[in-house]
């Protein structure tokens, strides 16, 4: 008589621990950033509306600011291992009221970002499929993506990591082929250092480019969300954070520099303004081949799919963490008994995606401009605000609990990060209409949702206080080597 294979059982309210390595987390982060989507959709806009050929220098500035934030973020991740991310850091550094405000702010930001990516995915799936003679309404592509992400997120988180890794490798390979083709065509001398001159970088439009650059990096901070599922969180999370940030900065810098080189420093801005949708595809067709340009169009879709999957997983873990700490209904802490995935929290997040998408569809709004860009813009603004809050919380935490931590890493670096991030937030608010897009004037007032959410979250945290039954996060108060 055959014997059934034993299955791993997980506590009903615990994530699947010890299943993610450093590179699994890196793939989650890089896929969530959607490098192909950023290069195609954001690069041309940044060049056309921003500082033109100074865009590579702007991304270098942004990477430097986020590097200061990352140093403190890594130090904090060695002390606090939790799937709560920004919320947990704000609570530990600034108190439960600030933590509650950050919690509800994160709910709005990550859900908005997830839904925004979903709208863009539906739009580009419809558009790219149409170019190959396959004509289905964007709603059908949305249903297909919805079902695929539902299935992947239901199983162990490591399965999603493998799917994201495959999509990421394909899109990065295609863009590196383009970079190499430009290098072979123009040589090293073709890559002008003029793009890094302060007079070029800080020329008119720098604020718009800086705003879009911060938006392009959104997602790299998600490394801490997977601390409880990592095999060695105090090593995996810091390593993944540094690897992801270095890879994103280097990749964007080289690829954007190559695109500007392809058109020429003096002509890139005019070319991007004349045809922003095909700015990158035209360069690829010219320097590589038309076949590669068509392949990249397909990879834009897989890039956005990977980004939606990563955003969904990140958002589901925020739902789970907040429910565990009493800021959302306790039901959201239920996990799959075998796979350890946050099935209830993920299901609620997907239900929200379905409801909002249906509402925009019934209002006859474009899935990209009406829903995608507008809601992703809201998510970007919220996440950069959260980064600034988290950086300030890290400084406050280590002023009380430094205990041998290096002052440069624990206090000075995150303090510099606060300054840079606040500048980024100001630029985003000032230029929000550019980032939000949207065909309804009311969409330009979406940032007020972030303020309302923060007030509600702080109020809820103040009223509830700390529950004596509070579980996790895992706090390591002693200094970590």
C-alpha cells in the first residue's frame, strides 16, 4: 500500500520561514522595479520634459541619495527583522502613532502602485498583441494577468521568485545587447561625459527628471519585507539591498547614457519630445535590428507582469503585517497551511485590484493614462514619503540604541538620506501633474489620500495602543556584527 508523502505544515498565521536566499530577494526587488518598463516608458519622458542629456547624471544623483538611505536601512534591518518594512521601522524609531501613520500610508501607496502597474500591464498587453495581429480588449488581458498572479502568489513565495528571475533575465539581456551595440557603433568616445556636467544635470527641468528618477527606483526598498521568509535575514537583507541598489543604478545609468549616445547629446531631447513612445524602440531598431525592437515590445509586457507580481507580493505582506499588529482585521494573518503564503491578505489585495479596475472601466477611463499612470504616480509619491519617514526613524532609533553601531552608518548616512528624500518629495508634489497624467482633473488631488490615510492610521494606533498579544516582529536589540 503506497504511503503518502509527508507535507510541510505551517502555523496558520505564520509566513513560510527560511525559503528565500539573497538572490531570491534581489530578483523580487529588481523585477518590481521593472527595468524594461522604466527604460521604455520613463526614459523618453524624463529626457523630453526634464533636463535632456543630463538624465544619466540625475539618476546618478538619485542613486547616491538612496545609497545614504540604504546604509541606515541595512543597519536597521540587522536590528529589526519583520515583514512590516517601513511601518515597523517608523514604529520602532518614532513611536506607535508615527508607525500607525506610516502603516496606513503604506497601504495606500503600495495598493495604488500595484493597481497602477496592473492598468499599464493591461494596456501594453493589448497594444503589443494588436501589433502582432491578436486583437482582444484590454479587459481580457487584465483577466489573464489577474489569474496568473493569483496562481503564483498562492504557492510558496520561492515559486514567484523563480518566475520573476526568468522575466528579469530576459529583459535585462535585451537591454544589455542594445547597450553593447551602441558601444560597438559609437565607441567609448561616443559616450560623452557632458551628461554629468553640473551645468547640464541641473539645467531647466532637473526637478521633473529627479521626480521621475525617484519613481524609477521605487521597489528596491522591499528587501526588508522578506526578512521573515529569508534563510539568514541579517545577512540576506543587507546583501540584497546593496546588490539591488547598485544593479539598478548602474543599469539605468549605462542604458540611458547609451540611448542618448544613439541620438547624440545635442539631438536626444528633441527626438524624445517628438516621439516619446518610440524613442527607445527606434534607437534599438537602428543600432540592433527591427526584430530586436519587436522583441523588446513583448518584453515590456513581461516586465510589467513581473512588476505587478512583485508589487502584489509586497502589498500582501503589508496587509499581513498590519493585521498581525492589530491595525487591520486579524483574518488577514491567515496563511496557507502548506505553502506558508499570506493567502487571505493576498486575496484581499487582488479583490481591491479587481474592484478599482472595474470602476475605472465602467467610467470609460484609459487603463494606462486614466488608471495606470495616475495611480502609480500616487504610489511613487507615497513610497518616497515613506522612505523619508523611515530614514528619520532610523536616525531616531540609533540615537537611543546605538550600542556600538558606527555613527556614520547608523546616524550620519540616513540623516543625509532624509535631506535628499525630502527634496525628492518636494519635487514630486511640485510636479505631480506631470507624474500623475490622467484625463480626470480629480486625479490630480489624489495625494490628499496619503495625508488622510496618515491621520487615520496615527489615530487608530493611538487609540489601540500596543496589544499585549502582539506577535513578531523579531527584534534583536543587541548590536549585530
